[in-house]
């Protein structure tokens, strides 16, 4: 996460007990926040976690809101983004592999999110291992997945107005995130791991990609996307500095001098500085 500057990472098949999660949070307290959900009846199966990189997403644990939708399968995490102006909600999922259970999983999620008393906010991003694909072109050899499961997922996505950002970015491309183990009877590949984004937020995303050169030993590739603050100024590479031409601009220099003078006055005598500013806001009576 540090090397690739990943802000939020959704992980599946974690098998994290409460003690292990607490230990990791203590160990990486200053750099990361870990939120975990496990199958309480079988900690050796399933499990989903959301890891927030505090170097990229500055926030405290008190500012992070979590909702365990389905233990070990669906975890909602909300956190402030770009200050307190807005919050971003990520729903991390690890859908069952069985087609019937997979369909029931999405139906249950839709029912819970449609309920009036549901405390979890609607997700801005839905990410994880879906254990199914929506189109046969996302499998090799090409084949359709169970209709009930695909329809149940589609109904949930439509209700939340979520779209497959990678597929929207690359309508015709064929890439895969999972491949069968070496020696398997069929050399199958699938795009099981995906990130969905709220449709009205898609325009602020870029860099949709599937990374195949990760340092971890796993049969799943990493799917990534970047959310941009379109109102922020452009910050290029290299050392930050004031453009040289501004140092010859009289208006700019006057403005900087006034800002520095006001700041020094505020430090030396905050009450007098406040009174001076308030005097400009109140009209004298005749």
C-alpha cells in the first residue's frame, strides 16, 4: 500500500480473529486503520477487511464508521475525504462461490439496503471478489454464469446506481483477475474481482487497471482505481515552489506582505487583531 500509494484496500479470505485484528491495529496505529469482519461460526473460512492508509487518507479511528452487513461477507466502511466536506463509503464484499448461495447473498444485501431502518449509507464504491461475472467475455473459456445469481447482482447494482468502472473504461478489452492453479484440468481465467462505482461519481475516477506484478503470492490480481478531487489545483511532480514570475508581481507581493503582517499581529495580540477585523464589519451609528 505504501509503495503504490493505495488509500483504501479491500481484502477477502482474511481469516482474521478479533485478537489478530486488534494486534495489527496496535502495530500499525500511526499508519493504518484496519476494519475486519469474520464468520463467527468458522474463522477459518471467509472474512473480509478494509484497510485505510492514513498517509493517503488522513483520518482518525473516531472518524471511521463501520457497518457489518453480512459477517465475513459484506462490510461497509465510511470515512472523511478531503477534510470534512464529504464522506466516502466503501462496501467490501466476498461473495459465496456456490451459485445458489451467491444469488441469495445479493438478494439479502438488496433487502437490507432497501429497508427503511438500514443504518449503513449507500456505497460510493463496491469492491471485492464477486465469484461470478456479468458477461461471458469475462471468462475464458467463455461461458455464462448462473442467471439467478447474475440477475440478483444486477438488481442490487441498479438499486444503488453502481457501474463497473473498468468495463465502462474498456468496453471491448479482455483481462482477468483470477486463474486456475497450474495443473488444473482446464486453464480457466475469470474477472472475478471488480470495483463498482456510483454512476454520478464515475467522472471523478481515473486509472482503472488490473495489476499483475504485485509482490504477494496469490491467484488473484489487484484491481485499482483512483478517485480525484476535481476541484483541487493541479500538483505536478518534483519540488513545490512559487513560480518565479510571481516574485516580480507587485500585487502578489503586496498580498503576501499583508497576509504575513496580519499573521504576526494575530500571534502577538490575537484579541486586538480580532477587534480590528470586527470594526470593519460594524457601521458606526450617526
